[in-house]
């Protein structure tokens, strides 16, 4: 059994973006590839992308080499929400890993250096989660004791349900950059215009 995996959530249809957001260009790379690159700096060779609405487009991008260094996990009930897709992804990985770091493909400002403390502080008795805008959220590292509950998620609430359930010990890591996520083309334009060193 391997210690940790990274699971990047990229199953949504990105309706507000008006196209395949995951493949949108961000400083010369597809948005999703940026997340994959970040994830591989944390857990090289143990990076997974949960796909859904744009599964065919992502598959073709991997075949062409536009995306690389991750394995696709298809969520066949992605339409029912992020919770369902997390559940499917965890079900596929639970037997092989002690912990799973869940990331979102569109949190484009989060860097590997900011996520290193999550990996270094891994403890099988704690969830390690981001804290931004006064709220707990992802990226978050879930130990195996959470896997059963993660596999029971459904709808749009996602993994935040576990972060506020009171059933687990939580370690919060301030991560202001996680507040930046891309839902619309204008947000992407603003990010690329203001980002430094991207």
C-alpha cells in the first residue's frame, strides 16, 4: 500500500465557463496540467484526475500529450455533483493508499510549496485542510479513516461536509491562494493578467 495519492477533481461540465475549462490555456499550459504538475511535486507517480463531463476531451488530450503524468478516473455519475465524483474516485483508490489529498483543477494559484506542509504533517488521525476566507476547504488531506464517509458523499456539498461534521480531528493550514478559483473566462483573464511568475 502506498502512503499518499493526490486526487484532482475535474469532473464538472464548467457550464459558466462555456467550454472545457480544464483545458483552458493558463500561461501556455492547460489549466489541468498545472494542477497535475503541482500534484506530482508532492506525490510523484500517484496523481489521479477524476473526470466526468469532459471525459472524452481529457482522454484525447492525454493521448495527444497535451496532458501527462496522471491517471484518469471516470465518474459515471458526475452529473449528480462533486460529492458523487469524490465518492467514485475514493472508491477506486481506497484499497491502495493511506491518505488522499483532494485538489480542485481550477484552484490555479495554489503552489506545491504551499501544499508541502500538508504532506509533511500527514497523520492518520487527522484531516489536514485549507483555511481561506474564514472557511475550511480543499485542498485537504484525508486519512484512510475518512474513506468510508468520503465514499458516501453525494450532491454538490463535496468533502466540506466532513470538515464540519465534528467526527474527525481537523488541522487547519492557512491557504489564501485557494480562494482563487476559475469559473468564468473573465476570471481567467484577470488571473493571468495579475499573476506574477506564472
